C-alpha cells in the first residue's frame, strides 16, 4: 500500500490556508470599504464581526465589541430594541428592514436597519447578519421641511387671497387661501377638478 506523500499533503494544506486568508482579506476589505455599518452576531447576540463604519458610528472599537452583546454599545433601552429585532429575525427566519432610533455613547442617531438570518452550510440559523445606514441627517432635513411647509401653509391659509396650482392637464392640485371662504369654498375642495369646474359659481 502506497504511503501518503506528506510533502504533497502539507503543500495542499498551505494552499487551502492561503486561499482562506485571501478570502478573509477580501471580505474584510469589502466590509471596511462601505459607509454602512455591517455586523454578524451569534444566536446569543454576541458580535462575531463588525466593520469600521460600525465602530465609527457607535464610537466603539472592534476590540470593545467583539464577543459582547448590544449592552456594550448602546444604552439599555436601545440595546433592548436591537436585541428584540434580532430575536424576531431568528424566530421568523426571514429578513427585516426598519427605521430605528438608537443611542450610543450619548449620541442618538436614526438608522435604516436590515437584518437577515445567518445560516450555516446545512441551512441552520446560527445568528444574525445586519447592515445599518445612518439616516439621521436625512430625517432631520425631512422634519425641517415638514415644519417649514406647515408654517408656510399657515401663512398662505390666513392671507386674503387664493393660491392654486394646476397640473399639465389643467386639473387643480392645490387651492388654499382666506378668500376661499368668501367664495363659499373649503381648502382644496376643488382639487382633482378642472379649472373650468372650479370656477363655476365663483363671482
């Protein structure tokens, strides 16, 4: 019976190790090259991986996070929200996307968070994979736009005039102003009608 070629076995082992190293380096480069936080957790919620963006957004280094759960990153209420979301994904076995507001190191941010089950080669769920995008500035801008629109609407609605807008087909899309009361109209009452229909009965 031929004896195994130990040199060949060793060479194959080194080749596999080198391929594995390169694959790990490639995955790390991809994870660290994006601006979104990427992480992987085990079934108990302990972090197995987190990229540089996650460290930057939470103010915690990988050394402070790996092997620990969300209570090491977020305040107690935020950690509870995150861990409850993890449990839902693990129990349901499907991905989930939601907006969440979380506080870490005293700073509150809003994230668009997507989580999915982390499965092994046999398809068993062995944790959670997640990616979170910081949308704090976008939410602030949306809120500022909403407040500005409300203030502008209040001014227009109280003005002794009527402001209206039409689409390209001559259909009203806006009708607001104090003068509507004089005409016996309500705000946006004629929206969806043509300018000719809206003008009926108006002195």
